[in-house]
């Protein structure tokens, strides 16, 4: 009788340890579903604005090196060495175009704010800026922005208007197109 009780106790201990190690019967698939659901939440307007701001700020910082070379004779680093910073924010196609612009020392432009008007985060929150999310998905966002400020009128001869397409590529939001 004692041997049977010892075996029963041993079996109970083993089953208890097994239950503890396997999560007491919880389904790992349900945990994964919960993680996926939280990752699929849609970005807020503030998060979208932050992505646009960080992208434009990075581009302006890098392109300013080319303008300084043109204007001040300071040698800029080769594009290959700064390209990785842009790849974090833009598609390969946009980075290639920015590379050509960088190599030309931003020929024809002295005020990058006319090309990247939202490199200052607070600009996106100004009351006269139109910020309209046209499409907001878990993998793609389309945003229309309009800046009718006097600066844009002087630089471009008209208000700045652009549509930004942001895509979630491998868990990172980047600007894939800007028209």
C-alpha cells in the first residue's frame, strides 16, 4: 500500500511539474494570436507624423552636408557612408534619387525646407497645415499634406502639397513613395 501511495505521489509531482512547465494547459497559439493582434494595431496620427518628421529630418541632415560642400567647400562624406541612415526611413527607389541629389551637391536648392517642409516636428501640428489620412491600414498608410505658408509660396510659387505613402516593411514603417 505504501509503495502504491509513493508511486501515486511521484506521478502527481511529475504531472504538476509538467503542467507548470507547459503553462498549465495554455495554448501557445492563443498567445501568438494576442501578440499578432497587438502588432496589427493601426498607427495614430501622431505616430504617422513622427515617421514623416524623422524621415525628413534625416534627409535634411544628410543633404545639408552636400549643400555645405557646395557653399563652404567642406568635403562631404561619400554617399555610401550616409545611405544607411536614409534606408531606415525611405524605400530603395527614393534613396537612389536622394543619392543623385546628394552627389550633385543639391544643385539648384539652398533651402531644403521647400523639399522637406516637415523636418521640424512642430510644423506638422500647425493649424494651417492640412494633414489628412486617406488610407490607414496595418501595412500601408496614405497621407495627404498641404502647407500653404508664405515660405512655401515664395519657394515653390504655390502651396506645398504632397501625398506620402508609408508601408510597413519587415516591421518598420518607411516612406515608399511621395508625390
